[in-house]
C-alpha cells in the first residue's frame, strides 16, 4: 500500500484530474465526438490516456527537481525527494506511463491527439521545468503544455485543429497566468528560497504582479464568450441563455477576486484568487457544455 501511495504522489492525482477534465470537456464540445458509438467508453479511454501522460509529466518533474523539493517543507515528503523512491524507479515509471498514455490516445482516437500529448509531455518536463530557475518566462513556457489538453481533447474528437480547439486552448492558456501567479504569491517564500523565478517582478509580490492578474482575468472575458459567436456553443434557447449568464457571472467573480488582490496586496487575497481560479475553470467549461444539451 505504501508503494501505491508513493506512485499516486508521483502523478499528483488531483492536479492530473483537473488537467484531464479540460481535455474531456473539449472532446465533448466537438461535433466529432458525436460520431463515436460508445461515447462513454471513449471518455474513459481519454481519461486514462490523459492521466497517464499528465502523471508521467508530473513524475519527471519530481525526479528532475528532487533536490529542490527536498529543501521545501511542502514538497519534502514527495517519494523521490524523501528517498523512498530511487531516481531510476521514477524514470522507469515516467517512461512507461508516458508511452502508454500516448499510445492510448493515438491508437483509440488518432495520432494527432497522441502527437500533441507527446509534445505536451516534452514541453512540460524538459522546457518548463528547467526554466523555473532561469527566468519568470517559465510561466509562459509552462502555459503552453498547460493548455494543450484542450487541443488534445479537440483533436481526439475532430482529428483536426480547427478554430474551436484554438479558442479552448486560448482560454486555458490565459487562465493559467492569474492562477499560477496566485500560487507563486502564496508560496513565494518557499519558491524564492530554492531559486525559482516565477513571478513577473523580480522583487516578488508587487502591484505589477497583482495588476497582471487583473489584466489576464479581463482578457478571459472575450475569450470565454467567443464560443457563442463562433457556433461552438448556442445561446438561442433557455439552456444557452443560462450558459451565457453563468459564464458572465464566473468572469465577474474572477475579475473581482483579482481586483481585491490588487487593492489588498496580501497572501489571503492571493489564496482567494488561487482557489477562485480552481472553481472558475470547471464552471465555465460546464456552462459551455450546458449550451449544447
């Protein structure tokens, strides 16, 4: 049981589930997903493939950052950092899960989805992870693989990278900035102690950082409304109107939380942005899906 627990810690199941959720929502929003006879079986396969690829990326991150993790209180008990799991075992686990996930997506859906998953894994593990100690541009680099699950889900449904997929990609791409900067604000002391450079200002949590969260939350407003103007979602019936209303309310909620952070400049407000962003993303995606019912 201890070994199973360590493997679960290695893949970060709560984070992985959130990532895969966006891929499943994107798949469900495609017209192509309606062509699959066994829709729920395909949802399960997409979930399994996505969890394996995301888990592999998280595992590589922990292997590469084992020394850094060991220095921070909140990560010191991770299996590789604590020494309960060897680096070799971590790499073997990562390679097997990553390859299995890419195969599932490629074989059962299409190799566009499988290729995007492999590309996402590479970007997260070998570009974003080492950049964290170099420059805050790491957040921009990490936002690309962070948003690719939307494109993976879209490709799995339509086997093409059409406008709808790019809109969903843009949504999750821009969402990550206020989300991640809020996390970096809360954990700034830990992050800075090991040399992570994740906030946009070298001085740490500043008005500039808070302003960036406000600007990106405002940028999300037109992006989240774009599906209604491009035909991905409908707003010409009751369900569609409720859907639009939910998206508008979710945006107002997110913008207000970021504005409070800008005004108060404290950890408590940053934590509210962080948890608020966790709620915001699924609410918007479920609202989009509601418009299609």
